[in-house]
C-alpha cells in the first residue's frame, strides 16, 4: 500500500465522518462512527481532523464539528479533495 492509497482511504473515511456530522447536526458520539472504519483507521483520521481543528472533543466526550457549529459553513469537500477526484 502506497502513501497515496492511505491518503485516498483517509479521504473516504473523512468524507463519511463529515456526512455523519451533517446528519447528526454537528455533534455526535463515537458510537455513531463505529461502522465507518476499523478503530485504528478511524482514530488516525479523527486525530488528523483534531490537529487541523475541524473537530474538537466536548467536555462530556461528544465530538463537535467546528465548521458546522461555529463558522456556519456548508462543507462540500474535505481537505483531501484536491488529491482525489
């Protein structure tokens, strides 16, 4: 597996996470994400999203998407969109 394959895989996982955030209104728990990817891959993508400040963990443990709740922007693509079309 090449780095491009890993990034492509991460883009797919991130897009599914963003879709789940949209469906749930911008906040959700880990139980909503269990079916998206294996735990190791899911945590890798979530950590990357946290580092990029796309999401943060609420004091009660819920994941909150900043772009939906704080900036009011409509997310159409992820940060990886320029790599894979």
